[in-house]
C-alpha cells in the first residue's frame, strides 16, 4: 500500500540533508556554543551560519534573527514580550478570530492582566477587512498580531497592506505576524511589509521539531520571557539547540533555493484535489485556488460524515490527513476558524484538512479523491438519522 502523507501543515518529514547535518552536530561537533574552547567555537559557528542563512531568505540583518524552540515560543515572546515592554504606552491589542492557539491563548492571558483585545472578524474566505483594521487602531494600540496564512483553511491575509495602514495610523504600534504556515511557501519581506516581528517553526519546512526563530526588527524592543544565562543576546536564555538550529538554517536555505519549483508543485497538488472534491456530492471546499490562498492547504467539509470517522477510514487506506490544527491539541474541539468563516454548524465536525509538502505529487491527490469517492457513500449509510 502506498503511503500518502497529506498532513504537512502539522509536521513535515525532515529532509535527508538536514538529518545528516544534525547527526554530525550531535555526534561530532557537539560542544556548548558558550564554551570558549574549540568545540564551543565550532558549535557557535553553526548558529552564526544558520542566522545568516535565514536572514538571507527574509532580506534582513542576521542580528534580527533570534532562535527559539519553535513557533509557539516565538508567538508568546512577540505578544507577551511586547505587552511587558510597552504597557506604559498603552494596553490595547488587535488580532483576529482565526489565530492559532499559540496566539489566542497568550491574548487570553493578557486580557486577565488588564489588556484590552479587539478581535477582527473575517469573511467567508477567512480574510480580514482592512477598513475594520483601520477603524480598530487607536492611540493606545501597542500591538497588532495577524496570522499570515491560516493553518486550517490556507487563507492569506493582506499583510503588506495591513502593515502600511498600521504604521500610517499609529507609527508607534508594533506589527507581528505568525508566518508559521507562510514561511517557505511565500516570499516574505518584513521591511517592505512593515513587519516588526514574525514567527517561524522549523518542522513546517522539512526541518526538525523543537526549533524555530523569531524575527525582531532592530527598531522593536521586547521584554524577554525566558531569563537565565543571557543567550541570544539576552532575548532568549538557555543553551542553544545547536543541532536543531543548524537543521533549521539548512532547511530554510534549501526551501528558498528551490522556492519556485516547490510552490509550483504544491499548487498542482492543491488544485488537482480541489477540482476533484468540488464535483463530489455533499462536499464543500473551504479553500480557493486564487491568490488569496496558500499553495499547500485544502480544507473540505463532508456532509453526513464525522471528521474523525473519515480520518480513520482514510488512515486504513494509508492516507494521512488532519481534522484540524494538530498543534493545538489531540483532543477534539470545535474550530474557531470554521466558525469565523460562517461554516454551517452541521459541517463543523465534518471538516478535514489536507496539506502538502516536498514529497507530495499530483497523482497523490487523484488517489486520495478516488478513495474518498469510494468511502463517502458507504460511511453515510451508517450515519444515525
């Protein structure tokens, strides 16, 4: 049975070149980068190289890249670090109703600490209104945090336009974007898009789990939330995960070196699956094929079948998909994103996410669609009436 892994938005397979480099760092160049002997200097060089590799993909200064344990930590640092450093200037924050838990849960914490959070609505495609954003910005707004690409339906927010509006309305307001599903798939230019901070996780771009980074503009000032030995220029203490950082740097360089070919393949898989799903009875596709959607994600709702049942039926055929954001929890919950786009209540628990990576092929989409065409009529016969 051929394995079809369509859950790359949850995590990707590590590239062989990345795994090979990480093994070398773990078994040969394993020194602590804070040590002053040759082994420490070798480890420190891996971190310097990775910082430069990543900075080139964003066209920023390497000094603006700070390594973390992943996207969740980066998002927490951006939100809580901004709130702690700027609370005397204001206590108002703006975000959206489709953010990942790594953003909305820190926002919940900040609400408990007396911050006011304005949540922008989205349309049926998951996009915010720029006019709503403009109207929400106030003199006491210290932070706007907008997801670049939604992790469930793939909608791309108008980040460059949002950045311009934010800086025109309140130049002192920081702009953060969660680019965990966007990095590698889109060309992101923080300086041109007026982005002060962005978050990235290595395991979404065929790098290792447990590694990530945050870009912080040299003009932004954050309060660190992990204190200790002062690593990462006092922004994120703790002995650096050198194998993970080295792997992240290489994965980023390779992904962007092959960017155009990668995106073309992803789009071909996405569009093939959307075309096949769109003609199936009782299937609603929540993702579009236009420029407003990322190349690697398709969300679809299957009336009359619970998502978990369909997920396991596909698993039995060697096809692996997701019923939502695997990063939030392994416990079922109603998606805030699906509610925000106005999906009918009967479909909230009948929605799957298909997501693609470097090893996905268009024929995989056909196989998946063929299996769904076979499974859906059978599973619907067993639905309780």
